[in-house]
C-alpha cells in the first residue's frame, strides 16, 4: 500500500511539473507580448490612444481565458475562486470594450483599468499569501508586484482626468514593467518536488 501512495505522489508531482512547464512557456510569451506592446505605445503615443482600446480589450480577453483555463486545470485543493471570477470579469470587460464607441470607451477605460488593476493586485497578494502558507520560496516578487499594482490602480481611480491625458505613456510603462516582472517571475518557477 505504501508503494501505491508513492505512485500517486509521483503522478501528482509529474502532472504539476508538466503544468508548471506549460505555465512557464505561456508566461514568457505573454511577458514578451506585453513588453512589445509597451514599447509600441511609447513609440506611437498619438496613435496609441485609439489602439489602447483594442489592444487592452484583446489582452483582457486573452488574460481572462487563460485565467479560466488555469482555474479549471488546477487540482481542487489549489483552486482559488478569485482567479475564476477575475477571468470571467476580464473576458466580459474585454468584449464590452471591443463593441463600445471609442470616444466613450476612452473616458470609461481609465476607471475600468483602475478597478481591474485593483482586483488583480488584491488577487496577486492573496496568491502570495498562499505561496507563503506552503513555505514556497520566492513569494516576495508577487507581494512587491501586487503592491505596485494596487498603487497604480489607486492613481487611476483618484485622478482619472490626468490619467486619461497620459494614458498611452502610463500604459506603456505599465506593460513594460509588468512584462519584465512577469518574465522574472516565470523564469524563477522551479519544478515541485513532493
């Protein structure tokens, strides 16, 4: 019977490590796309404002679909309802942004991104707490990035007129910084040993 339990542990370990490998690849691709989009926003600031809606909407939809798939594929003990609700929320907001008139959307976009960033930062802070609960190393990066994300969200919500004026630059900086942080976090993922 002890041999049977070792087989189960090995199987769970293999499945989780395969999942981590997939997460590394997807995380690296998403991080690189975020950095490229951020650089494009810096290079073309005047054209960026109208493109922000489309790029942001597509990124929200892709991110939301990934979060939903991520939630469904996790073992039930590791599932966090915030990931599923965040994924559904991102998909809905992304679809609304794609079908709304651009002039109206730009004004509302600041508030939407503020709330999304706030929710994302809180969700990431909760994830960091889970990592610390399981005594996993390297949970300081999610704590730092969640605090930065929450501060940026508060700036979006407190001064929306100023933010809409410099939205393309702020989005560029955020995409580049978050892309680099996600790249670092993804590269630091190591295989689990149960």
